């Protein structure tokens, strides 16, 4: 058996577990780990400018493809505390990332040593495991357990904290015989599937709600097959968007207070049965539960036992991995269809399509300053079905979900529950690292963009191209809209007269100059007819120069975006609705 440093064993385990992409920053307390990565040579590393950004890059990388696990690495003290937001975001959205931190030597942990903080205690509430390893011989087992936990049950992040002396210690370790620990996933039984499908068969107007668990389980094709076998329309959640293509005849639209379609809400309200698979009944999706649940029967399938009944009690619950459940659902549905046991849903599906044809929001506005709806219309024209969108929070994310189109799983990559400002730039870099030749398009408001704007330099340095659509109204737009209920407009203005950029007319930060100063390309748009050619130019520049390209679109200062305060039957519409095809020319209208 070979004798080696703990950090050399750890790096070999990363390789064996398939986690060979790292985002991070070196420092004194983690330098031994970096020396092991350098000696190994097979671990790819992207140098972030901020450790929080490194954690979001790891998130983006994981979310981009099935089986990916992004790794973020930082030194002791503030590096770990900077990772907490990334851990929270990953935990909230069931995303496995591995955070590795350096730490003061074991003997110094209780002496208030420089940058010595109990990071495992701080991280514990937002991680599946957070541990400071005190014994060198425990490191291989700790890493093995970390990978098992990240993959098992509801996926999530892990933090491993390595004291400096533990990293440098030598142990006996044989990577040739190392094997990842087995991963157990609960699976629905035949009897459970028959019970659920019997309940669905008794309904007149059933729906399937497809959540992020379907994405995590890489089970979108089974979800679509189940819908097609049963003829039941599908409502994807925001985290499940793309599990059924937007142009599929059984795509019924998204439901919710904010990131929803008019026709999606109307269809949910018309339904009498809902089968939820891999979803968590998030409050932005359900709104008030009295309205959401009234007159409907619910079946809930989720991998996490305590998730069933957490928000409301379903009529029937099944603890199962989404793929395992869908496999047995599809098996039963195939047999029942062959035996003529599945009812005809064509009339109900046609009603859903009719709502989709008629309940549309207007996107075609020619006004200056530009209305944001026009931006998403032109994005639909510029970016095809293979586009991978990345966004996090704000009016831009909400309206994008109402108006853009997604056709495949993992092509809408979104921070769902946590929604941390600043997430979009580093997450997009993580996605583009995973798919260097794909069309990756990030979408931010100006405040989200400014939070971690320095990470654009990472894209320039490491040749990570993507297009970043920046909608600029010089406002904290979502907060301003929420403040209407308090009759105020307070501390939400980002506008000021920039003495170096009078052409901005009071919009404040010159994002074009900042982006160019960080080594990227940028285009500014004032006229609606210039949006599409600017997006096309950005695609060309990103492909040719291999750097991020920012398209800043100057919007009208105030736009109130369609949303509800309490219930999905009371979503306020602040703009004109579509009355003719030309009002929403890029909407998908079923035949």
C-alpha cells in the first residue's frame, strides 16, 4: 500500500469519484491541497475572484449536466463563511456541490488563531454534512461519505474542513482498490403506481406537476412518455422547466404568483387532480393553499420522506426517486393503455391548448425607453431551442419565465428557493465551463449584475464565453414593486448622474466600460429595433473571442410585472394583454 500525504489521497479520490472540475482561490491554509492538485495534474481549476462566486460556479457546473459535482475550494476563515450563500443555494435547490476549506492546525482551533473559525458549525444548517476532520486517517472515509451523501436521497452540498497539519500528514492509502460508497434511492412499488394511476383515472381534469426532482433524476423522457401515454397535460415548476418541451402539445404552462403563465394558472384552477413528481409545492408556485388545493385531489411523489406533507397533506404520498417512480408509472401505463384501461383525455387536453392560444401577455412594444417585454420577444428570436439560460432573481427572472421558451431539461438554470443576488454571473461561468461550446445566455437586472461583476474577469482570463443580457432600469425593480403596498419608493434607486458617462442620462453605472475593463466585450442598446441585431452580434463575438459578451439594454425606469400577492386566482396584470397574433409574435401557440 502506498504512503502519501492526506491531500494527495484526497485529490485521487476526487478523480475516482469523477469530480475533476474545481473553482476556488488558494491561500496559506489550503496551499497543501493546491500542491496536491498541481502534482496530480488532472484536476481542472478556475480561479475565482471571490469565494462566494466560486461556490456559485460550482453550482452552475453541477446543474449543467447529469452526474456533475462541482467543487469549490478556499482557505480558512472568511473563505468558508463566503461559501455559506452557495451552500444555502445548493441545499435549497437539491444541488450537490463539495466545498473544501483549509483550517488552522488542530492544536490551534481553540486558541482564536488567525482565520480560525468553526466553519463546520456555521455551515451545518445549510449542508448535508459539514465536518472538520481532526484525524488524518479519517480523510479518505470522510470524502467517500461526502460523495455518498451528496448523491443519496435528496441531493445536496457537503463541506469538508481540513486543518493544515491534517493536510500535511501522511497515511497509507490505496486508490486502486478505492470504490465509491453505494447510493441507495427509494423506489415506488407496482402497487403504489397502480394506486396513483387509478386515482388519476378517476379524475376528469388531471394534471401532472413536474418538479426539479425530475431534472435531478435525469428522467424527463419518462415524464413526457407518461404524459403521452395518459394524455394528461403537464405543468412544470420553475425548477422543472424544460422537462417537457415548451412546444409540446401537452405543455400546459407554468403556475404561480410570479413565474407563471396566464393559461397555466387558469388550467390549474380548472383541474380536479394533480400528480406532483419531484416538486416541493413552493410558495411562489402555489400561492395561497386554500385556492391552490380547493376542489382538487393530490398525489405527491418525492425522494425525501419528510417533504411529503411539509406544505400540505396530499391525498396520497409516495416516497421515491423521480426516475424510479416514473419507470414503474410508465410500465403500468403502457399495460393499461394496451388493455384499454386509460380514459380518453383529448377533450381536456384540447381545453388546455385553447387557453394557451388565448391567454397571452403582450410582448410587442415599440416605445423608447424600451419595455422589458420586447427584450424577451427578441431573445426568443435570437436564441434557439439549444440555448441554456441562467438567471436568479428579480423582475428580469420573473418576466423571462413568463415569456421565454425552454425545450430541454437543464436549459433553464435558476437559483430557485434562495435567489441570491450576484448568482447569475458566476453560475453562468460554471455552466459555460461544463458546456464550452454551447450557447449559454445569462439574464440579469442591473443590481444582480453588480453584485459579483468582477467575475467577468474570470471568463476573460480562462476563455469562458457566454452572452449576458443585462436589463438596466437603474432600480431595485422587484423591491420597488413590492414597496407599492407600503406607498413608498425608498432606498431602491440605483440612478445617478455619472460624470464619466453623461450619455447614460442618469442611469448610473457604466456597465459597458466596466465589462470592457474586465477584459470582456459589451454592447449598449437604447432602441427596440436594435435588440435583435445586438444579440446576434453578441453571439458572434462570444464565439470568436471566447470571452463573456454583455448586451446592456436600457429599459424604462418603472415597469410593474404581472404577479399576485396572495393567490393564483388574483394575479395583477399591469400592461396590455395580447389581443391579436402580432401582440405576442414569439409566443408558442398550439395548433
